[in-house]
C-alpha cells in the first residue's frame, strides 16, 4: 500500500458515513449554490459544461495531473484508493490544464479544493472523504450501487481461503 494512503489512514478521524465533504448527505452534495464561470457562456468552466463532465461517466475525478502522473499528494491518494478497489474505468480531468474548469468545478460543487470525486453524478468529496469511505466500507457499497465490484472483496475472499 502507498505510504501516503497509510499516513492518511492514521490521520483521518472518524467520519460521518454517507456524507460528502461539506457534511451534506450524498444526494444533496452536488446541489451547491455557486454558479458556473462568469457570463455562463458554455465554456469549459460553465455550470453546463461541468455538469456534462460530471454526468458523463459513473466515476469522475477532477484532479491535479493524471492518474498515471498525479501532481499532488491528495490526487495521488485518490488514485491509489480507486486502484485498491480495482476501479480502473473512470474519467479523470486535470484541472491544471484548464483554469476555467478548475474554477468551474469548485463553483459547481461549492467546495474550494481539488481533488473532487463524483459517483453517479453526485459530489462525494475529496481525498479525506474517499479515504473515510474506504476505511468504513462505504466505498465498497457505493461502488456496488454503480455495478462495480470492489477488488477488496476478492482480496478478502482469498485471504479467508488461505486461512482454511
């Protein structure tokens, strides 16, 4: 396991299951009051453009860098958590490549930091919330709702079989 994820596990306190970063229920997390880019002209940072990206795939991550080369520790931790669960089919958007998108996603979620993770079009949170969900088993359940079987379930099964 990646040292950053291990360190974050030690630092993360008890979370509130089923809630996004801002403490709102997951079903309400993407309903921030912030608008899109100034003028709302449909550019990459407009509310409409961001909404299209968020809804384009069941798992969407707005991050610094790419999954192959994350450019911040928190983005790297999100990638590592998804890898631990065997989630390889997701859309990642590098906000460093597009300042309008970087601001637009913050406005859309009404949350100021990157990375941001969306499951089935709903804002879940960033690294800290994804880590809490990983630790308490909520991520396995949320992935199941998307039709994604967590690789950790298979790892547990193999571990149990090895004990027998």
